[in-house]
C-alpha cells in the first residue's frame, strides 16, 4: 500500500491517562479512510498528533514518505496536509470569496515594498488568486453566497468553505474532523458529494473522524476502529458493522446480550 499518512507505534499520555496507546495505522494515497470509535477512544488526540497540534510521547508520523513527527501545523500545511474542524473557523467579517483568497500562498501583496515598487506583480497575482477562488466557489456550488459575509453562512456552507480552503493550496491530504456536526441533512448530502468529487476528480486523500455511521459508510473504505487508545479493527464498513468486538466497544456489552 502506498501510505500517504503512516502512524507508527504512537503513544500519548496526559498525566495518568493514556489517550493513545502504541497505535499504528496507515492512510493510503487516494483513499477516503474513516476513523470511528466510542467517545474517549483517542480519535481526536490521534488526529491532533497527525496534524501537528500535539507531540506524541513516543512513536512517529510519516507524511508522503517523510518523517514529520516534530513539525508544527503550519509546516505540515506547507507540505500539503490540511485539516478542517468540528466547529468551522471562518473569517466572519470577510466574504466567502475573500475567505478563500487569504489562504493562497506566495502573495507578493503581503509585502509593503511590493505594493509600492512592484504593483503590477501584486495586481497580477491578486487576479490569479481571485480567479482560483472563483473556480473553487463554482466547484462547491457556492456561487450564490460568494459575496456574503462568511459569518452569515449556515453551518453546512461554512463546512463547504473549509473544504474550499484546502483546494486553494492543492492539499495532498485533508483531515476532516466531525464534518457532519451542525450540518442539516440536505447540505450534508452536498458536502458528501463534494468530498467524493474531490477524491475522484482531483485525487485528494481524506482521513475522516465521524460519528455519523451512514456518512462513514457512504464515503469511507477502509474504516479504522479505535477503542481505549488502540486500533481494534479495520476493513470495509460492512465487515465493521458485523464485527462483535465493535458492538462491545461501542456499547460495553457482549454482542449476544446486545
């Protein structure tokens, strides 16, 4: 398997609590891989380790074949690893289009000297960034709100906008944290369809934490299951649903009693 994300024997403790215990998993390039498990399983801690927000006590993380365990989130972002959040983080007083434009790298207008002495360069790059942002808006079918303040968008539209940000930097992999949270069912279908299109048409790799099993079943293959800080199962959703160990992990009850 061509692993884009490779988690190797990672452990993380908080005081006397072991949140992640000797955990290993791989996310294949070009896949939509799901990560599920009961509350307290260690999913969010593992996500934050992969994203560079938390440093593990032991173990290592490789991204695109390179060791990245000690890298910060902005350094991982520069390498093509992006993430979204359970609660969308938008610039509420900027338009949807402007929210996308600020993400693009290498903007000469960020230098005061360039605005004074190289205005043509600044103008040319701004036009290119605006065009790409418009293309992303169109891809996500958000054209009707592109000039709306992002703070006025619905929860689902904000989640779509976060997806759009990852497209502005052509991310290699995107970590999706509770993408269905706060999204109505209609927009959730649009969100899922766009994730599928980004994977199928643009080659994005997704690593998804989600409690909505129907969404996981639609999007993800394989699905990885964590419990008590460890990976306990991996496979297609049909096999995961039929696994007695998964029922016991979620409900604390042997499958016969459940």
